[in-house]
């Protein structure tokens, strides 16, 4: 990916998240492994938090959520409701939601809820 070598980009931190095209066209480890080649690639897990200090005691938290996992979690809660309404691409992705992936999706949602609660209570 030569784009990350370009002047003006190569020195900026990049905080990527996976989305529907990543689920379909890339294996799970491809984007995680980019951090080995590009030091500015800040993705060390499929979902993660990045906290920024804004000064004066104020912070900003960026919560990056993997929408591939989100689809698995959402559909697994009520497949009769969601599965028939999915388009062909989404159905193909959901078909890859094996028990391990669905378990990881549930962990992501637990992480998201607990992180939002924690950050919401931070003065």
C-alpha cells in the first residue's frame, strides 16, 4: 500500500477499523499485520480505544468497532429477524460468523458497553 509511504501521510497516525469490504475481501489478520510494515498504522486489535489528551484535564476517547463482528453479534441475537433482510454480500459475511467469531463479537459488545460506561463516568 504505497499510499502510506506518501509525504504528508507517512508521519500521521492512522486509526483504522474494519468494515463490510474488509470482511469479504481480506482475511482477518491482513490489517492487523500492516502495523509491522507501517509504524503509523495503529490497529493492534479488531476493536480498540484510543484516548487523546486535549489539555486542561480533558480527554477524547475514540472507540473503534469492527463492523464485521458487529454484524455477527446483531444477527446472532435474532437471525429470524435480520438474516432474511440482509443483502447478498451481508449474507455471505454472516455465513462466516462461526461460533468463535460470534463469541468474539459478543466480547466486543461487552467491551464497548463497559468502555462507554467507564468513559461516561470519567469527570
